């Protein structure tokens, strides 16, 4: 038998307040956030916070702000009563932390609440007290200028909410995090936090963001922070980001602020992660404390009850701005042995351009460190000629080659020729490379221009200037260790090590990106038949343009099977099969991810011994890459060790 419809009725006021409190007051940390924001809105320059038992027993916040008058005291705990907005237009120009008039009534409805305040221009302070939303008493009190609010027995009358709180230690950490986030917004305000009767944190007034961060982050992290300061019309971004080499496995040191308000926003996080793309591994996170200033009309802060989320009117413009600003800061913040200069952009060499009199020298006895090629120069030549659009590397003419081989000729680079040097001089050679590889133009032109503008200039050694700018100009190749790492002396006399696999990965990736791998395929004598699930077949159909572009020849005419007739030149059949299966399983998305996998599989492996000319050729090609610092997966290509580091290792310095 159907039930009659329930009668609609208005909820009691105390129940309305407790339901609303659930949106604003999730846990003790929420109380600290709301009350500290009120103190900052009141103009306080000193805020003291005390908590006990993870905030359940006591939360006390005292400030020296403008205070609350005796007449306004009852209104302060009335829902939707506020001094910060009066008209609907005010919602679009909000500059204060609070404006809804929900924080104090929500907190008072779920605790034993007491507020004491002395406002500017008044002689006597006033107090107000309530228990779980029910007024108890009000009257005069003794109190210095400002406001003190005590919240006791939080959720004491709501066991269902209380049981969802974590241990006191966990709630203490969350309270400390909320306290710290707000303390970072105002360097001109002093903050103190006492937990269980002892001072946990104290932030004196300062003009240095790093000084504040030193109190909560390890010194090694703070010392490696790079400043960010960039403006564009109504947009501004300042703060700090960590260097890629200081990345960590968790994202708990990423803090964003919009017009001083701490927020968690996906657009900002995506812009940060994208600016670090290629500099970090997929499982790594940078450190960042970034303050975005934007016209209040361009951002809606009224989309979440706790005001922890915002909505931007033009997300695309904001993303480009953030990406540009952070990328520029990272380029400017690189120094020492890791300071690659940005290689110059040069037009591709035309097929119809020829170097008169050039002859191809004879190769030495073939070796096999590159798996499929005798030398790196052979690989370079083969990939250029296979593409059908690249010219043969510009080898020296006969006279130049004879001069080059002469014992009296000063050391030079051998990247343009696979002929090893015949000089009896020492094996150490200063890098003065020639321009032989076209550089890669990134898809995001404004970001690339920012990289170019921000890149440091190379340090030149004494002697003739190189024919063109090069990212490794001034570095001296010393040799190879463990058949894996290339040893160099940096221009500042520091030590640099290059991972040959990561370097070759970067070279191959940028070559694929530049040529887009069109036409670089080889047929299989016996086509491979690979069984597919229906979902895998659908995935390959979606990826068909990408697959054909990188050199796969496929036939999907037979249900449940793909016939592989040709594969990219850089892969063996078994590797091609594995790549195809990964793409069918949608483990790889996008052409760049495919290039990353192909370059990793085809790159020179660790444990491969290199002759000097092969190492020089590898360094030559690396120096011409647009992003020579990291492999496509984000691993560092080069690590450095300064003279001071060496002195400390040998205990020459205290």
C-alpha cells in the first residue's frame, strides 16, 4: 500500500545551523582557518593560536585587530550577517577572506563557544557565550584591544561527527597545516601556534618568504628554491618553486594562493606540473609556494562553502600565463655545472644545399655500442637519409680533413666525422662544437620564447669562438666511467657527469619530434599476427593516424587480429609488438608518449663502451637539443659536483 507523501516542514533553527556547520566546519583545522581569516580581515598584525587534544578540547585564537563592538556582538553569531558585502555587485569584487557570515554561527552551533572583544574607540570589552548553538550569557569583560575566541568541546553534542575525527596527533598536524598556510599569506603579521602547552611554531614579522618556509621545510629544500616574479597586465605571479633535482614523491609542498586566499585548484596544479614536464619523473612532485594576483572580477571565490576552491573566467589564458612564468623562473634559476645555455634556433638544411668539395671520410672498424649502428655518426647519417627530408651531415672537405688530422692542429670536435683523432696529444678536448643538428621548436611558442629569453649565455674558454652557440660550449670531455657515464669539466671548473642513455634518449626524442617519424618504417619479411580484444581493436582504430605516422603498417580487416606488416626503423619486431600492445591497452596516450617509448628502447644502453669520437658525437648532438637537461621521462641527463663539494668529501673544508 503506497505511503502518503511526507509533510513538508521547516527545520528547527539549531538543526539548520548544525547542517550548515557540516559544510564549513569539517574538523578542528577548519575552525582555525575560519577564525584566523577573520583576524586577518580585522587588520590584526599579531595572531596567537592555542589547541589541545587535536582541537577537540580547546581552540583559542587571540588577535589585536579592530575588534567587535558591543552592539555587533549578537549579530556576529547570526547566520548570513556580515560587514564585508552589502550589494550583489560586491560579490564580484571580493577582497576579504570571509564574506558569507557563516563561520561564527556554524562554529558556535557545534561547540561551547566564548568570544571576548574590545573594539577601536571603546573603553570596555564585551563577551558572548553559547553552548552548541544556544545562547547562554553576554556582558562586559576585561580584554586588550582585539578579539579572543575560545572553542571547546567541538562536536561534543554530535557523536556521529565526532567519531570521524582522527587521532589527536593527526588532527594536530592538520591544524598546523591550516595555520601554516595562512601564516604564509601575510609576512607582515606575526603568528604563534601552541599545541598542548608548548610553542610549536612562531613566525615573526618578516619580508622574506624563504625565512617563513625555513621554519617548516628542510634547509636543503629552501636553499634550492627558485624565485618566481612575473606580471602580465592584470595577472601577477610571485613566490618560489623548487629545483627539479629537489623533487619529492609527495605533493604536500605545493601551495597556491589566489589574491591571498589559499586554494586547491586543478588549473593551477596542471600549469605547474606542465611547466615541470620533461624535468621530473611521472611520480615526482616539485615544491612550490605561489601567489597569484588577478582582477577580482576574473575569479569567482563564491563556489565553495569553505572557500577553498575558485573558478576562473579565462582558464586558458591563466594556464598559459602560469606555464610561462614558472618555465621562465626555472630557466633563470639554473646555474653551475647544470647551466646549459639554450641552443640557437636554426632553419633546416635544404636538400638542394650542398657543401662544395665535401667528401665522406672512411669509417673506422665497426663497433656496436648503439645496438644497430657502428657509430653515432652512422645513426645520424642513416636517420637523416631515411627521412627523405634531411641532408647528409656537413663533413669537412679534403683539405680541412687533412688539417684536422695533423698533429699540430689544436684539438677540435669530431661530431661531424666518425674518424677518430690521430693526434698524439692528451685525450682531453675542449668542446667547441659545430652547428650540425636543427633545434626543436616547441609546440608552445610563447613558452619557448620565454625559455630563449631566460637562458643563460654559455661560458667561453680562451681561444677562437665557436661557429655557433651551443649548450655545452666550454665543457671539456675527460672520458667515460662504468661504460655508462661521460665525465666533463664544466666552464667553472666543476665536475659534470652525463648519463649516456638519458642523453641519447633526449637526442632521439627530439629528432622524432622534429621529423615526426613520417615514412621511417621498414617492412617485415613475415608479417606478425597479433590477437586483439574488441576494446584493443577500438583503441588501435582511434590511434590509427598516430600509428601510421610513426611507421607502423597495420591491417585490421580480420576481426580480432591485427596484422603488422611494417615497423618503425628504431624498433626490433619484438619491441614493436610490445609497443603496439601497450598502445592497444591504452597505456600510452598521445604521440609524444609514443616517441618517449621509442627513444627509450632505441637509445644507447648503459654498459656500452664508447670511443672518444662517439662520445664527442653524442655530446655534440646533445648540445643542440632544445632541452638538454632532462631525458623525455624527466630523469636528469647531467649531474654536477662543485669544487666545494669535492673539498667537503675530502675533508678539506669544515
